[in-house]
C-alpha cells in the first residue's frame, strides 16, 4: 500500500436533514480542506451520526448539497470508508479475508490485505478468526479493512467508544500516525472532548441541528496534555455545558 491516497476536499452547502416533521440538521455549511482532521462533538441525539451518514452517502439530504472535490455525493463511494463503534467483521472469514473485502475492486490481492494488517500491527494474527481477537484488535482489523481501500475520506463514528481507556489511547495514536502517513481527510464523531482535542485540526460542535462552534486546534503534534491542551478542552466543554445551564439541565461532565 503506497502513499498515493491523498485527501479529498469536502464541501457541505446548506445541508439539512428532516425525518418526517423532525428537523435533525438545518443549514449546515462546512468547507473541509483536503487532508484536514475534523472532530464532531455534541450531545447525544444532536445529529452527529446523521451528518456522517450524509457525508458517507448513506442518507440523502432533504436540503442543500454535499460534494467531494467537484463531484456531488449521491450514494456510497469507493473513495470514502467508514468505521463504526463495533468492528462489523464477518465471523466466518479469517481476519485477512475480512481486510481483503476492503481492497478496491480490481486490485484484490491478499498481499495488500496482509500489508494493511501489518500497518495496524496485526500481521501475525492475519489467519485467525475475528472471534478470538480482543475488541481493540477487532477494531484494528476494521481500520485495516478501511485503509486497504486507500480512502481519500475516512469517516469514524465513535470507533473507540467501546474500548477501555488505555486501548483507546493506543488506537488514537495509531489513527493519528496512519492519517499523517496517508494524508486522507478524516471526520471523527466522538463524545469525548479530550479525544477530539488530541486528534483534530478542527473541532465542530453541533447543537440543535446547527454548527454552534467551529474551532481550530492550533496545537503542535504529537500533542501532550499540557496547559494549552486543557485550555482547548475547557473552551469546548464550557460551550457545550452553557446550553445545559440555560435549559436548567443537570450538568454532567461527560457528553
Ligand atoms: N432514520 C431515522 N428516522 C427517524 N429519526 C431519525 C433517524 N435517524 C436519526 N433520527 C433522529 O435524529 C436525531 C439525531 O440522531 P443521530 O443518530 O444523528 O444523533 P447522534 O448525535 O449521533 O447521537 P449519539 O451521540 O447518541 O450517537 C435523533 O433524534 C434520532 O432519533
Ligand atoms: Mg451517533
């Protein structure tokens, strides 16, 4: 797997999504340059996954349009891959064969799949069944399956949500490393503000179906959890909790 998969620019123009009478997203405008790492945060039910599904072409907007480089997004695409909270591996296929599914059509050789297993540090587990791997290892296989297709856009919907804290940090580092190497554009949905600040060039907060905050994280990489880091974390958390206060909600520190 070479280094020839470069990122795509994602343009979202006044996009909205309604389900029946329920407006989930409205007038969302975003211009994400090629290769940028964007994190999307916001309270449960604010529309994060819906936005990601629009970008993935899994749902159609009821308003506006979305485009990748110069082509309108109107269905799933070969150059876009998605990672979910669960690895979604086929239990009856060995790990390497699960990864092979992600190889671009026409170039499906096992060597590529093995190489991708190597990228995520699991080459020696290639012949095993998904069922004998740990949750974190399964998630790495899913990452290999996504990356073997040399995506220009990688979408991640809380991919680390089910992992323990240490495995999570390992995975964050792996994702950052592979993103730096392959230069795809990344959009990560997470409920973890600290994860957003650790990984993203830019954090978007969604509230009431709108973008409530669009913040550049101007920290050098690799990032350390120093004072500047905490400053960004606090800025975002305070902004999220502000609304909770107005609504007289019980404030909780995990969103
Ligand atoms: N297919 C659908 N039909 C009807 N309503 C939907 C559909 N998909 C999502 N919704 C509604 O849209 C809203 C936003 O859902 P979404 O899954 O995007 O939230 P989220 O921000 O990802 O939340 P969480 O953090 O809990 O994953 C919710 O109120 C949800 O019930
Ligand atoms: Mg969601």
